[in-house]
């Protein structure tokens, strides 16, 4: 079996996995069968992806189809294999998790639907990554977008869910519209819908600029780059948690894949492409994490962190593009390797965080962080896994988030040292921006972990929370292991990453040592191990002291108040208040605070909330204006069937006369 | 032989006018049925005989001449309507527009870059004229049932063009087209029933209440 055959088998298996469940009357059997087929398919797909990454070979297959869009090919190369790895790994984990989180016994009305579309979504993504023809790519893209819509609207009896799903559907189709334009332009440039070989198109033409802009719009909408992210927070928050994990971990990465793949077709890339992507990355990263700090909804908060991490990935791509413009291969290697590794890393730790958040929501029945508290006692494993994910997403060693951000940092610094001219100014701006993103992420996750898992319960539900079942914990454990594995032994990723960068840009040599020479990955291992030993030593010391000395239990000192209550703890809003105020210029928080004038004020309420500012202050006013101004046009849509047919009739006659 | 085919095509175009000018729905249905039968005979005149061709002809005559008219007559009887009482555009006016469109079809067909073998034939103008007539019926008539008749005329026009294009039509293509039509008629029949139950009339202009 070659890698390509494995991938094709995996695509077919995952696509068909949900079909038996549609017809089986025994829903539990259906769900288990679907999960088994999907996991098996994912394993086969993983084997294919890993084989490709190991060998570094590209395999191209022709498909005999009768559609009038030229020849059709699908192909597996190391660049695609990185994304296939993400698709199959996260899909398998989420499917297993779903059997505990969305069991058939509790959800007989929706379970067959959700398992069917989940398999279809996985297959569509894998097909998307292997498609080498623009039309096939768009077909897979649409299947992906629509099956995701049906997954997202699983709980469509809730108004919030319907609203989020509609917003998603509108934005995804706007993105598709842009991609239609992009692939038409690409067909014009390449002469066929077949993707041209990497680096074969000249980027210094107006047509190439058109392709770049439409690709950035279309793929940026899917990836959630600011300011095109408006669909993302509500969609991630309102989907079932394993779907949120899959969307955040994999779906938005398909936007990144499309961008990377379309950029790979060009050579002679102008400098402003790289600077544009880099600046958009910085904006998404900083604004994403700033919005995240202001959220009280656990899943919405994680969703904004997705935007932040997409920003970091875009920064890596920007560095690689700048490297290509100035002819610096080290920049290309480090930037692209960092971006691709961050794709993989973000998929693992964000899926881990969403799955853990799902377990918490399952246990407490709420997404409000301010109603949780003290969960680490009742859900120790979930809390530990969430902590692993939180440390990873903050980019702290010894976990995987650090490695990819480190590669981008090294890329930025080597660019600042090695280059002159315009690029340096932007690269020099990026390093502190990346540091700011990391710092704010730490603050945000201290808030989440501290408020949700530490302290004492703030509400009844949190007090009665229970640990998640084993099928939910096992995928989390696997993802946490991957996070730690990549974090401590990043060298094992050097070869695959270098291969992927080579297939992105053939000018870069396909050797692992080049990457390890450019970035000291070996030192990361040593430092990580030292760090773990130190932390273990300190922990052992304190545990020893706890055992040796007498321990008394009491409440935390409450500044002298005699009857401390759980409501006196720091809340999510109060913890974040300082930072939210600092960023008030972009966040526009809604604050309702009581006016306390008398010396002894009566009962009062305080509430603060950070809305989706871009949607409320930019897009909605513009759309409302368009709605008012275009009212005249709406007369065309009057409901008169005859006149609709008349439109067609008149068009036909006019065309006939015109041809005449 | 082709001169006889031309005469049949003239008949087809005359039937177009019968559909346009009649207010009685039963007459319009019969006219379309006759048009279908004439069209069913045409392949025999322009292609050499084969069993495959015979099967197609029999199929077309059965479907267009018997089955569909029978279904439509049933729908008319159920909905209890005999006449298209108040069309959007009067009968005389539609007849004049129809005549103008037929003339236009002839002028247009002259200009088409056709294969030399098809140059002098009436197929293309008859086809375009019939399609345009179908559209005219669709836009000017109010009742759902006359709309169905409009679609039938439209399809007949497309069929004439199809005769020209394919030397020997594959059975599958022809069967597919017929099946499409039949399903279309069924759907329309169901819609007619629903419209008449919902609005207690089958006036399609009432459908505006369904718009957003």
C-alpha cells in the first residue's frame, strides 16, 4: 500500500462511516459502529500521512471524471500530509469523545445526524487537502462548509444556535464566492483548473495580485483572520463541544491550508504580500487575545484564542513570504516551519482545551465561567488536562506551543539581523507583538483556570460537578501526550517540517539538519527536561513538608471579613478588568455599574460584557445602511411568479437579439 | 421526406397559436396532446428506421399524447375549472405577440451558423418559435394549470431542437427527458391541488402572499 492509497481509503471510510447509523434503529449500536469505522479510517489516514512525511515523496493520481473542467488529479505531498495528520488525529479523538459527550441514549433525535455529518466533514477536509484541481477543491470546500453547518446547528431548537448557524452560513458562502473568483483567475493564469507546480507562476503580475487578494479574503474568512472573524466566536460557542474542538482545531486550518497552497504556486513574490500577511497576523493575534480576556463564556473565550493563534500562524506565513521576497532561505524555512508546526500544535492543544471545556460544561451545565469554581477538586483529571492545554496555548515550555512560537521568534530575529530595508521595520515590530500576545494569553488562562478550577464553587451546579467518563478522558489524555511529546522532543518534527517547507517552496533544501541548525531544537529538549526536574523537585519538597508537618484546614484569609462567602472571590470580570480597560479602545465593553452616592447604598448590580465589536460596530451598521439604500432593488422580488418567468423570457429574447 | 417533415412542423406552429388563442383549458390540453403526437411522428421521418427509434416514438406518443393529457384533464376536473377567465394579457394581444415572436424566430434562425445539412429546414425556427410560445403562455396566464401547459409547449420546443442535434438519440437521454417531464407534471399536479386547497383557487398570482 502506498501513502496515497491509504489516504484514499481513509477518505472513503470516513465519508461512509455515518451511513449505517442513519438506518439502524438501535442508535447506540449505530453510533458505536460509526465511531469504530471512523477511528479505523482515521488510523489508516494517519498511517498514510506519516508515511508521506517520512519518505518526503509526492504522489499524484489522476481521476477519470466526465466533468468539463479539464483533467482531475489528487495528490499527497508533505505539505498536505501535515494537514492530513491534523484532520485524522483530531477527528478520531473527537469521535471517541462524542460517544461519552453526546451519547445515543441521551440524544436519540440528533445522534445519527451528528455522526453522519461528522464523518462527511472529515472526509471532505481530507479530500480538500489532496485535491489538485480547483473545481474538485471547491466541491470538497462546499461539502465541508455545509456539513459543518449541519453539525453546528445540531441544537437548532435554541435561538442562539440558529443565529450562529445562519451567520456562519452567510459568511462561509461569502468566502466561497471569493474563492470562485480566485480559482477563475488562477485558471486564467495557469491555463487549466489543475494546480500548476509549486513556484511556477510569476507573482509580479496584476492577475497574481488578484489571486492573492481573493485568496486572502476567501481563505481568511474561513481561517478567522481579523476583521473577517465575525462568524467564529458564536459558531464555536454554540456547537456541541467536540464539534467546537474539531472546528477550532481543524476547520479553520483549512483556510490556512488554502492560503499556503495558493501562495506555494508563485515565485518572485513582492514584499508587500509578506508584509500584508504579517500585519494581519499581528492584528488578529493581539486583538484576538484582547477580546478573549473580556469573555465570561468559556467556549467563546477559547474561540477568541483560536483567532489569536490563527494570527500567530499568519505571522509565520508572513515571515516566510518576506523571506521569499528578499531571497533569504532561513526566513522561509523558519517562518513556514513555525507556521506549519503551529497548525499542528494549535490543533492538538485547542482540541484538548475544547474537549476539557466540554467535560466541564457537561458536568456543570453552564458555559459561564463565573458560575464555576473549585472544579479541580471534583474533576481532577479534566483539570490537569486543561492545565496542559492552557500552558501549551500560552506558548510556555516545556509544551508544544512554545516550540512553534520559538521557531517564529528565531525567524523574526534572524530576519532583523540579516536584512535591511522596509522588511526589518515590520519584523522588528512583530517580535514584541508576539511577546505581547504570549503575555496576554498567560493572563487570560490564569483567569480561566483560577476562576473555573480553583477557589470554591460559586453556584450549585459547580458544587455537584462530576468527573468525565473514561471515553471522554482518553482522547484528552492522548492529545495532552502529543502536546508534551512535541514540546519535549521537537527534533522529531524537524524532518517532516523541512519536507513540508520544501514542497511549499522547492528552492528550500529538504534537509532536517538545516532546520535544526537554524533553530536549536536540541536545547529545547534539554531545557524542557531540566524544567520538569526542577518543577518535580519543588513539588516533591512541598509535598514532603505537607506530610511531615501538621496540617489544619481553614478558609482563605478574607481581609478581615468574618463571614467570607464564595461571592467574594475574584470573578472573571474583576480579574480581567484592568486589561479590558487598557484595550477599551478596541473592545468597547458594555458596563452597567450602579451609582453609589449615599454612604450606605442599597443592593446594586454590576455587569460587564465584551460584545463582538467588529460585528456590532462595523459590519451591522454597514449592512443596515445597504439595506436602507437598496430598498428600491427589493421591488424586483415581489412574489409574482409570472413576472419572474418574464425576467427569464426577456433575458432570452434580449440575448437572441444581441446574438443576432 | 423532409418536405413532409416541414409540413408537420408548420402544423406544430399552428398548434402553438391554438394554445395561445383558446380560453377553454380542455381545448388547450388537447392541442398540446396533438402537438406531442406530431412530434412523436417526426423522428420516423428524418431518421432511418430502427427498433430503438420505434421504441422512442411509441414512448413519446404514449407519454405526450395520452398520459400527460390524461393527468391534466384529471387535475382540471378536480379543481373544477374550465376556462382561463382573466389572463394578464388578452387573447388577441397574445396572438399578435405570438405571431411577432414566430416571425422573429424565422429571422433569427436565418442568422444562426448551422451545419449546411440543416440550413434550409424549418426545424430551428419551429423550435425557437415553440420555446418562445411556451414562455409567452407561462408569463401571460394566471391559472396554475395553464402554466403547466406552458411548460409542455416549452419542452416540445426543446425537443424539436434535440431532433436536429442528435443523429440517433441515445435511449437513456430521451427516457431521462421524458421522465423529467412526467415528474414535473406530477409535482405540478400536487402543487395545483395544494394551491387550490390553500387559497380556494388555483390563481398563481395569489402566491405573492408567500413571499418574505
